[in-house]
């Protein structure tokens, strides 16, 4: 008799709805549901963004150059991905949609980026190099405001308008 099949976690509509409700109630208007353990070498998580969430422009750097990546795949709704050059200027934007022509994208290590929710309950699967270290995970572009400021909300509106 074959051994029992063990599922780690289901990625289904019930999970999307649960995390979307948490994101709706969060001051950040965003919520992650980790599929990985903190020490895992590859981080895998469902990230739900609600309109109005602000993701401060940042990049990910790893101790050994060239070992990092970040992959986004939209599973529900639509998300705008904004890319920035080395001077911190928005230089490219891509609309990722669960039912559109572009559903996901993988970024090279060191790529400055931000995200905006273009629909309610926008769900994406994120995969990036781990392990997660909150003190070094993100390298922010200093000229952009911190979360929770009026300036940040103005930027969200400006960036969302790139996708209209």
C-alpha cells in the first residue's frame, strides 16, 4: 500500500477570501499568508493587496550577489508593478492580471520596485530568495515617504493612474 499523501497547504478561494478580509481590516490594506517557514531558503507566500495600499519602493539584496530573485504571479484581480531606475525614477510599469495577457513576472536581484492594487482583493503568489531577515530584507529608496503618510497616499493615487 502506498504511503499517505500529505498536503502542506491548500491555495484556494477560501484562503484568498480569508486573507482578503484580513487585508481589508489592516491599516496597511495588505496581508501576507506564508506558505514557508521563516528559515526556508525560498520564501513562498500569498499576498493580498487592497486598493490604497502603499508599498514603499525597495529592492532586495542578498549576501552573495546574484543569488536573489523575486517572482510575482497574480492569481486574482490585477496589480500594477512599477520599476525604478538607480536614481529612483519610475521608468517602467507592468499590469499583471489573473485573466490578462501578463499574469506574472520575475525580477532580478537588486531591481527597485513597488506595487499598487488595481482591483479589490488582488491576490498574488510571491516567491523570493530566503531566508527572511526583517532587518535586511528591503533596501528602500530614501526619497520616498514611509507608510502611513499623506505623501504616500498621494503616490498611490499617482501610480494607480499609470494603469488607467
